[in-house]
């Protein structure tokens, strides 16, 4: 599952990137709404402007990183024009 992040969701999404025990819901802590997916088990984030439901195609361990390739099996677009946010390491950029 890949949920796009809009600038107005950045604070909430940053909270979900922290480490929590498996029994803690990051979505609940961040006040985000889970929405049932159509083709995969994990829920989508209802507030996300777009979501890709993906199945794992390939996983490669590269040094200390995991490189993940997914096959998009369902796409939801709620908003066409939004200020999207990208993340590289600990830095964010608005696209």
C-alpha cells in the first residue's frame, strides 16, 4: 500500500513513521482514518489524496536498506491537484 501525502497531512504522517510496538495503531495515534482496500489486505488512508494498492513484486536487501518493488493492482485518486510531499531519509520536500 502506498498512500500519497499532501502538505496538510505532513504532521500526522510524520507521527506514523515513528517506531511503535505492533499492538499500537499509528493511524489511530495520528487521527487518520483507515478505509478498506479493494484488492489488498492493509487499509488505505481515507484522508490521502491518492492511494496505490500494491502486491510485492521483488524485495532486494541493498547494504543497510530494503529496496521494495510493487505491482499496482488498484488505484484510488481523490484529488487531482494537491501539493504532494516527498521524503528522502529524514528530509521532506513539497512537490
